[in-house]
């Protein structure tokens, strides 16, 4: 996969999103994990090496959220291939060290899947998520493999391929209930709520939203694990996913408020891409409710965060914004015309 990734055209030609793969052929994925276990030879690996991998993955994650998925992608591939893979094949000071190293590697591969997702390469993303699942499962770290299942459920919902999303989300939340801290459990509950809403199970979705909200607002106990921080502060992620549930249920006013809360819940100057996308979604809800001037102001704030971001999703969001603005520009709405002109210039230089 590394070789194909670095020769990306060939890799993508053989990487289509698969509904069959989304059905979780986990027995086959575990075979990959078993090969990882069989390859442990060479150097002795301790917690210092685990900490180094975690720190490096955090650097790549911060770069990804600030500048978009295409920044540092090849560098991440080479780091995982040349450094992390060798560490995973080493000898470990203890079984605990082995668990944490494989979990850290899983997080790195998960990020590579996320970068492919951000580029609109869904088949490649899915393949990396399956690799990430294999490493997480082999690690034995409680909840980590379920977290990757959660990601795969979200990918299916985004692609409007709901065939296995609910079973993925339900299995994931069942695996972690009562076994992880409250904030992490909230992340699983809100994804389950979204899958329920997509499946038309409205009452169950609302109950899961409440469970997520209760969990995220409870007293903080044990720290959120490294692998659960892929998208930053859990409270912001819960707000954003809650907004998606409310949007699915047709409550656009509350969805707009939650998208705004999600954007405001992230530290200033961080997570530029996801803040921009939450603001775009908030603007879409505001426009749908008839508040075009308010929506234009929110879209403008979203564009402020997009400067320097290379992401297929932000480009797609601006194209959609222009489509939404067309009828208002035709009516002579000034804010719509000004914003559309700004978008044209932005896309020309993206």
C-alpha cells in the first residue's frame, strides 16, 4: 500500500469504495493483524519510542487540520513505512509497550485514511481504515478498534451508503459502553445517534443525543485516550455531530446553533478546516431558514478560515455555496453578490 500510495494514480485506480468492505469482514482484517504479530523481530522498543510516534502523529494531525489533507501526505506515508512499521516489527520491553505502539501506529494509518477522505478518495480511505482497524484490534487497547468502526460508519453516512452504518455504529458503542471515559463514550453515542437518524429511527436518535450530551457534560474522570482525539476536543466533535443529527431530523434552527457551538468550541487558531466546514454547514441551515444576510456573514467567516487550506471538501463547500447563492444574486441581494465574487477569486487561486 505504501508503494501504491507514493505512486498515487496506480493506487487510486485500484481503490474504489466498497459496500462489501463496509460490511466489516473483520475475520479477514484480523489476519492482517496476525501477520503484524508474527513479524516482531529486531530492536527492543520501549515507551520512549511510543511517545515519539505519538508526538509525530500529533504534528501531522495539527498540520492536517490547519492546512488540509494534502499537506504532508507523502511525508506521513514515508514516516509510517520507514520508521513506524520497523518499530512495530521490533521486540518490546513489555506487552503494554507493544499494545501502545500498535495503537499509535493505528492512529497514524487512521490519519492517512482521513487525508485520503479529505481528498475525496473514498476507496483509498476505506482501505486505510481497514488497516487501522487491524492494528487497533491487534493492540488490544480497549475501545480503539471500535473507534475505527465509528469512523467507517461516519464515512458511509457521508457517502449516502447507509447499508452497514447503523450496525457499525451500534457495534462500536456496545464495545465501549462502561469501558471508556465519559467524553470518549459521548463520541460513540453521538455517532450512533446519527446512524439512527439516517435509518429513520427518530426517537432512538433523540435518546442517544441526550446520552451523548449528558456524558460530555459530566465531571471529567480519566483522560481522553490518544486515539480518541483525532478531531480535537470531544465537546466540539459532539456538538458538530449533534448538529448533523438535528439536520437529518429536519430541525434546521437547532442544527445551525449546534454547528455554531462546534466552531466556537475549538481553540482559536486551530482546526481551521473543520471550523470552516462547521460554519459552512451553519450558513446552509441559516439560508434554508430564510436568513440570507445572516448566512452570508457566516459563510464569510468560514472563508476566513479556509485561507491556506488545501482540501477537496472546502473546495466542494465553496462550490455548493455559490450554487446556493445564485438565486439571491439574481435577485440583486448585495451580500450574496459580494460573497460570490469573493468565492470566485478564492477558487481561482486555490
